[in-house]
C-alpha cells in the first residue's frame, strides 16, 4: 500500500513540476499569442507585405496592404476590407495581448494575389495606445503564415 501512495505522490509532484516548467516556457505568450504562435512544421512567410497608413481620424484607420510576398495570400475577415484582428495594449511599458475577433460568425476567407493591394478599414478608440495585427497565410499552404502589424499608436 505504501508503495502505491509514494508513486501517486511522485506522479503528482512530477506533473506539478511539468506544469510549472511549461508555464515558464509560454509565460512570454499570453492571450491570443498562444494560439497563433508557430508550432512544429509551421513557418513565417518568406517576405512580409508592405503596410502603409493612409489615414487615421475619428476612430477610423485606413491601412493599405501591398502583397509583395511572391505568393497569393489568404486571410479571415468579415469582409474583404475588414480582416480578423488581434490587439495588444500597453501595460506600463510592456505590450500585452488584449482582445481579438474570436467570433467567426459572418467571417469568411478572402484572398489577395501577389502584387495586388487592398485597403483595410479598422476601428480604434483614439484615446488608447494599441497595436493591431492580422494573420496572413500562404494561399496554398496553411502552415506558412505571419502575424502582421497593421497599426500602432504609441505615445511613449
């Protein structure tokens, strides 16, 4: 009986240590970052698209995204000009993952051919410091993708 109890305690302690070790490994990644980080067999796009701020006023942000990646891209969005977004907000001097567009209702897949451009319309509270991201994937290979920063408001 005593041997079984010791094995149970050992297993409990081992699992506790494993959990602590794992949490240290992912401590840098919080919120949505855990779910969109690259895993084994996945990689970044070889080249990033060009992102240009066209206008920002009254909570509306217009971003031009030019696909110069060498491959056709795909992304999720509520419309062709409204991609799924991921946010970071400032906590002290550190950017931390904040909300994201989790609800897939009405979201579909959109495509952007190589060498083409699109204007994204984003919404943002002008008073907040924020970083706004989206995910762009190789149209043919779901395991090749990049998290692209579309906008940043940083006052210091």
